[in-house]
């Protein structure tokens, strides 16, 4: 929630996405303060503390959910693997993919 604007996806995320048949080539970060939310958006965050952060920065008028609650075995926290090993990065990316599949099911 503290990222800047206009940064490309992490190279490991781009590689992971490509292995899933997806492309992050055009992905650019957007700071949550600069994003235009709609009232009917579902805001999905990775960890409980981000719910509070989001509400403090943006307000409480939006529906928020924890990504990990959509996993086969629900978890309250999916780590941000930014400064972690490649193996842990892949584990976290798999968790994100599992939660997305759960949301779509």
C-alpha cells in the first residue's frame, strides 16, 4: 500500500505470470491514493493490517476482503515476497493464484 506510481511488475512476477500464460508486460503500479475506486468495487488485500491502512487512507465506504480467505485452506495472511528468496516468492505467487481461482469459482 506504500508503492509509488508507474513502476513495472517485479521481474519474478512477470516470469511467474508468463508461466501461467499471462502477461504483466503492461502492468504499472498505482498508489492507492491515486486510484479511482467505484462504490461497487471489491477491494482485495493480502493481510489484515492492510484493511486498516486502506480505511485510513481511502475511507470505509468500500467492501474489503482478505485474498487468503478464498484459498482452498483459508489463510488470513499472504505475504508480500518482494525481498524474499525466489522459492518463497513462487510460494506466495501460487497462493495469490489460488485465491484468484477461489474468487472466480
